[in-house]
């Protein structure tokens, strides 16, 4: 009978005990032994195949009133933590992770990837034997986590930055309250067309990713897509023209004109004003003359009074179009190669959000060449009114034609040559220039005439007169020729020539670059002198001039 009971008990415990943890097993064995009464401890120990002390301990815990606390072993049981065994472990780890704040600034891991395996290897080398998983646990317990960089430092801040933000907000609020359109404009990053990698991931069957080129650098002749966007702040709607040529001011205003003709004038039939918010640089920057010139044409054609408010330099990310439109476009084409203009247009046009954003996209195949300049006389005649607050960033273009043109005197044609000569007269001595006074004056006349008939082709934003405040430093036509003749006839370096003329070496270099093609076009050659002049004193001796004379 006893053997039958023990066998049944052994079978029951064999099924139950594997499902319990160590403490639960001990309590169950103690409970069964208590129910069996006298001899229960030995009976249960034999049936379960455990020591009698284990059953006795479980019985003792039941008698003492064991309370479930989620622990298997009593507090303090088990192996001691490494940070308790090795008190120097955590300080050594922190010295590696934060070498600037604590520890050695020449830490061996200062310029390497601080992975948990690299940290564990270095700690072990220092005598703190530890595994990478323990390092990860120690870092988490000290308040560390894996983090990327945070784009928060904006560099130098313009003193009027915050005030300009408030001004833009006031202008936008007033326009919207009056039912006038307010738009945010900017150009998105140019995209190279082809099977190039695009950031992000899309759902595909496992092991079947979209195959793209191994390298991101564009192949020769690769086409570009130039998206220029307009975001209507009042209606949460976008318009994007995808260009095939340059990102120029003409392209920007052409997109604005397409938007107004396609949507703007229908959405705002009673509009008389338009507010544009734009960043400080690019094709719609506040320094770009062509941007203001084309906006004046747009204002005249539409009858709108166009106000522009630019964000301060370095704050373009605050422009609404960046995070309301462009970010959604980037999400929509993530992980998808942009193989053609059609793909770009269709992908942009399919952009939607749950908050109601809609986007219209179309291809603009027109050409917009770069390098087109707007001369001073056009800028002075623009119907542009700077605002009282920061007129360089905030201005209004009235729907009026250009002011009447006023002919400037000939001796200041193109702003290139002032009326008076700046260089000393002795530098034009015939022995130095190789030309008699009459021949020199004839060359000056021919030089001026050629320059008048061929105005300079300038880079965008450059002024033919050297910019504001350059009037006192500009050289006359005679000064230009004097510098050129002295440099070529006497093979003079810029340093002695600067000493003789009082000009900077940069100014001399610019004068030589400007004068050389003109004299080549006039077929004028300069005879080489009998020696190389290396100082201003030597040049004065040739001309018979005393440099020390008052």
C-alpha cells in the first residue's frame, strides 16, 4: 500500500515540478509533506528525488507564512555584481565613455567607435574583466543610451533673428485675416535621375530589394530634376514645378506664375495682395537682383502688390514649406529610385497627408540659363518699396511699370571709369609707357570706346562699379592702361608695381585681367623694355623722377 502511494506521488510530482521555479517547487513539496503528516518529509523526498532538507525548508517557509514577492531566492543570494566586486569598474568605464569630462583626455577610445565590445576589451586590458553585455547594463544603469546627433546648434545668430520671426508672423496673420494669399516658397534639393539609391525603406518580398547603382556619384550626362515648390499656408496645398535646367530666379518666378494662373487666381478671386515668405539665399534670396526683377514683372502682369519677407540667414528650416511640404515629398519617395522626370512628377503629385495636404506637380521643360544679370539702372527703376523694418529682408513690389530711364553721362558709362585719374602723372612718362602723349591719349580713347560698346558680363550679384563705396577706389581708363603698360613693358611683378602705384596687389591683378582682353581685341602690342624693373625707385630713375621730392 505504501509503495503504491509513493509511486502515485512520484508520478504526480514528476508532472508538476518541471512547471514551477525553485521556490515554488520547495513550497509544493513542503505542503505535500505537511498533509502526509508523520514521515511525510521522507516520503515526499523519496518520491521527488530531492534531499530531505529541501522538503524541510519548504515546510518551514510555509509554517513561517511565505508571501509571494516575485523572488526565487532570498535577497542577497546568488553571485555578487561585478560593480560590487570591483569598485573601480564603473569609474573606469565612465572615463572611457566621457574622456572630456572625466578621466584621461587622451583616452585610447577617444577617436574610435565606442561599442560595448570595444569598451569591454579596453576594460579587460586595464584589468577589469567584463563582458560586453555587462558593459551595456552598466551604461544603462548610469543613464546612458544609444543616441545620434541633435541638430540644435545654429551657429552665429543675427541680432534681429527673433524680431524678424515676429514680423513675418504679424504680416502672415494680417494677410490671412484679410483673405489675402500667403505662400511659402523654396527649391528642393536637386535629384539625379537614374537608378540611384534613395534613403528610406519600402515593403518588398524578403530577399528582393530594389536594385540600384553601387555608387551615388552621377554618371556623365545624367539628367537632373529641379523641384521648386509653393506651399499655400491658408489652404494646406502645395504646387511643385519640376524643372530640367538651372535653379534660377527666372525659374522660381515662372513657377509662381504657373501657380497663380492654375490655382491662385481661382482660389483668391478678390486678392489684391500676395505675401511670399522665403529663405535668405538661393534663387529667391534677398540679394538676388533677378528675383526682384522677375517679381516686378509678375506683379505688373497680375495686378497684385507682392510683399516678400525673407527668413534671416541660417534659419531656412523655419520656412513652412520645408516641414509642411518637402518633408512629406521625401517620405513619399523613400526607398524608390527616381529614374525619370515622369516618376518625380507622379510621385510628388501623389503626396497626401491625413491632415489634408494635397500637391499638384507638373514638368517645366523650359530652359533657364544661369549668369543673367540685372544692371544698376534697372534695379534703380524697379517699383520696389522697402519696409520700415529691415528693408533688405522685407519689401513690396508694386504693380507698376519701371520708372523712366535717365541717360547717364558718357564718362561714367557702365560705372567703370571715373572722370579723374588716380595714379601719379609721372607713371605715364613716354619712357615708361613707350608711347608719346598723343599716342597714349589715342589708345585711351579707343579703350574707352571699346568698353562702352562691350559692357561687361558679370556674375550674379556683382556690380560693374566694384560695389557700394568703391567710387573712390575706381581707376580711370588711363590708369588701367598705365598699370598694364608698366607691367608688360618692364616685366614687373605685382609687389614693385603696387609700391609704385599705391594700389593693392589684388587691385592690380584685377586690372590686368580686365585690360588684357580689351587690348588684344584692339590688336595693340606692348614692346618689351630693355630690362626687368624690380622696384619703384628703379622705375622712377627711368622716368627721371625723384621719389623723395615733395
